[in-house]
């Protein structure tokens, strides 16, 4: 009789979560100049559900020719932003890559960052951490999301994922898992210094850390908190975290790395940089607010959304265009139907007020933004089906920040509404270097 083999950590992880297994997307890579795409690094773990294949620039370009819409990500821009943040702060940069790396594509971005010397990243949930481990990425992953089952605690330890903690019960279960697995459970303690969202209250944090440090198998990697982003209160919040550090050290415990600053504090509150900073939007070249432009840090946008013209036609004066007759042609016009819509993340609020970049200038979006289409005024051009249109770009009225303002969205919302099913093409040195095609 054949004896059943013990499942791997990744297989066990999926066993304790009966929801569908997230398939490993097809990702085609050529060697990146950063050196982060060696053969051993680009092959995912054996448990991944599809292989990662080598390809060439012409192969990627050929695939892009078939797409109706796609996202382009400039890895050189992300590398430049990373270096700018390092130079500005002088401390370790721990990128926040939650929510599919703010729409840029989780695995390719983290793989690239690893090649740029990044030691650790923040993810939003354990599923993102698992996706990175499935891809064979072995840098330090810090999971900010909750754990609910014994299996999740066990596999988090087995896979070497650092867990954010602020609850005694979670720490105890991680300690138990560490004993069962035979390796330490690394934790990052979240301290609530006034935001009152998640975290152990600052006046209880030293006691909590002391209890956690006393448990077998628990390794304190660091402590961190999140600002309210109001200057006076933020200074008080920083003082509270530093008071926790002082108290913990007085008890003979090393609290590890200290972190307070995300993008706003990185740009405007240098005293809060401490041991490491946690950039989100700034890593991807986005200034969250207009005031950030004067912070002395040059950031380069990395992402654009492109789509192809599907149909070109003429309409006469008085003709209605799109749902509900949202646009009435004021004259005879040539219009193009562009294959991108709110499926891809284009805000519906751009109806009749947004623009795209085509034929060397910005062209008005007319009528409604539908699931898969926008209609654009292309009068005076030689537009034809298959032409490329830049729907989201790096500058002007279709830049991320400008679109967000026009649509009355937060910049964060715009990036996080980008569809993960839209293919992503990664460029380095001006050439396509990788393709993520879910």
C-alpha cells in the first residue's frame, strides 16, 4: 500500500483555504539589466500552477500587437524613484506593494525591486504573500493582513513570512506554530499611536511586546505605526512610538526596526524617517497631493494605459453618441471607438470631460464611458482601426493625478481600480523586458 506523502507548505496552505487556487499568471521574461531575472530567480516554485517561460523582445512586441488594451510599466522609472527616496531619506526603503503593487503588477514589481537591493516589502494580505512565494521570490515579506486559522499561522511560519501583530492570541498561535515547524516566527508590531484603526494602543504596547518576546519562537523584527497626516498630531504620534521604544529597551528587549513614515512623511517630515520608510504611491512616481511637488524629490510616473481604436466613423451635426445620448454632435465629426472602459479602470466620471492622447495631441472623450469602450473625437486625423491611444499617461490632462482630479477620485482609488486582468508590459532601457498576461 502506497504511503501518502506530506504536502508541501504551499500545498498545505491552499488546503486550509478551500477557495479556488489563484492561478499563476503567464509571465514572459527576458533578462533584465538589473540582474534580477536569472534563470534560478525567474522560475517559480514547483507548486506554482503554470511555468514561467523565456522569451525575446520581438515575441513580447508580437503579443502586444494582439491586445485591445494593456498597461505599460517603466521599470527604469521605478528604479529611479527608489533611488530618489533612498537619497532623500538615507535609510532603508521598504516598498508597500499591496493591492497588486498599486495596480502595477505584484510579482514583476517585487522581482524587479529584489534586483535593486530591496530587502523587504509590505503586502496587504496573506494571499499576496503566498503569490510572491509561489513565484520563487524569497526576500522578506511582511504581511499586514489578518490570520484566522491555525493553518494560516502554520504556513506563515513555514514560508518565512513576517506577520504584523497587535493581538496576544495571534502571537500565541504563531509561537505554537513556530514550535511545531521548528523555526522562529518573525513579527512586526503595529502600534496605534492615535489613528485608532488597527494596532495595540501605545500605552499598552510595551507590555504587549514584552509578553510577545517572552514566548518561545517569537522574533521581534520591528515596531511601526501610521500617521494621521495632520502635522501637530503627527508629531505627538511620533513621540508616542519613540516612548514605546524607550520603554521596551529599558526592559532589556530589542524592539528591532522602527518605522513611521509613508509617502507624506517621507516628503515632509524628515524626523520621522527613523530606521526605514514605507513608500507606496511615491515609489510608482505619483505625488498624492499638489503640495508634494515642492518637497524636493523628483518622481517619475511609471504607468500608462493604452488601447487600440476599434472603429472609426463620421457622425453628423445633431447625432447622439453613446448611452442616453450623453453627447450630441455640434458639427460633423469623425469619431473613434477606443477599446478601453471602466473594465480597465477608466472612471465613468470622465464622460464628456476626459481626454486621451492620440496623434500628438489630447483628444476629447465624448459621451459615456462604458464597460469596454470610450468614444473619442478624432476629427482632422488619419485615425484607423488598430491605432494606439494613450488613455492614462504621464503628463497633461490624462496623467493619473489629473484624471483623479477630473473624476473627483483619490489618486489611490484610480490606481487600485486598474483591472488585474488587463495585460501588463514591463519596459527597461526603452525595450519590452517582461509581459504579465493573466
